C-alpha cells in the first residue's frame, strides 16, 4: 500500500468521528481558494484544524482556512474541507487527493469540489460560476500510480468523471435561484506560476473553458473509489493574454468574495436536494 491510501484514510476518518460523534455525512465539500465562506452556513458540530487530523498538513495558501467542518447544511449532514493541499506546495499528488479518500472513509456518497479558475472562454466574465462537465489533466501526475489500494478500481472509467445526475440537480437549482451557471471544461496545470499567453492559446485550442491548479487529483481518486462528483469553478479572472492587467492572487480572492453569496446559495440548494 502507498502513503495517503485507504489505511491512512481510515485512520483520519476515525479521528474525525471521535470529534463529531454519530454524524453520518451524506455529502463532502471541498472549498477552493476564497470560497470558504460557505462554512459559515454550516450548523457546525465540530471544526477541526487540519493539523489535528492524521495525515493532513497545515494549509499555507491565502484563502484556505485549513480546517474540516462537520455539521448540517440545509438540513443535510455534511463535512467540508475548507482549504486544499496543492502539488505546487511540494506535496505528493496522492496527498492532494487524500481528502476524497477521507470523505469516502467517513461515509459520504457524494463529493462536491470547487475551485477558483482563470477564464479562457471569451464569452465569460470574472465572477461567473461554471459547472465542470469534463477536465483535462495537464498536471502530468496521477494519484493512482503505485500499488493498488484496497477498494480502488485499477483502471477507473473517466468517460463521465462528473456525475450527470448531480450536474442536472445543480443546473436546476441555479435556474430556480436565477443564478447564471456556465458549463465547461476545466484544465488542471501544476502551477504555481500562472499560464503564459501562449499556454492559454494552447488550452483554448484544446477545448478548455477554464484553467486552475487543483481539483483533478481529487476527482480521479473519487472515481476510483466510487464517489459521485460534482464540480463548480468560480471564474476569478480572465486568463493571461485575454486581459490587459497582470493576474494576482489578491484579484482571485477579491472576485471569489464577490461571488461567495451566489456560490453558497447554489451549493446549499444542491445539498438540500441530496
């Protein structure tokens, strides 16, 4: 077995259960850069700093609180990972996907992943929310490399990495709430440097609508262990070459702050349906 595998996930899940008691989460949520405000809507039974969960490092990136919140959201039992670990921080790609394993070990059946992303689709604007229909893995790393973990599918099917039924629920909730929800393909690069104009033109040619530095490892592992996945990106800026101004992480956080209420309402509505 490999590090950050099924055994380590069970150990982390046991530590979480000791803090949250009999809560059985139906849904796990990963909150990306600047999107942690949703955690305030959770009726929390426990807030656990990542440093107190076996196998979890502390978050180092601005906009990532670095804690697990367990409780109910719109009446549904949930756990939320407020913050991520990124490969660009020097972490093993298996660690970046570890929360998906932990969510499964705790008992969640569905995983909602969110992220901040640069907009490649020229018809979109910063602040738009995008339903992830598919992705392109240009991290050139796969969290399933190595010894097959107990319970994993060796060759997981990726013809539908983002669950069609969950995506339909998201679209219906957005329509009911009057939220514009774009629909597109997310490209994942390693980072931490933002893309060059030439790289953005390449990604546009490949069919990507948005680009970021996370999410895909979690989704790959989720599919291997049988979790249903819903993905939502917040388009925080126009990708390099599409805007006359330089891209900064501060801009990303400002835009997610503007979109936070719509994002929270959308996810709350989705979770209520589940």
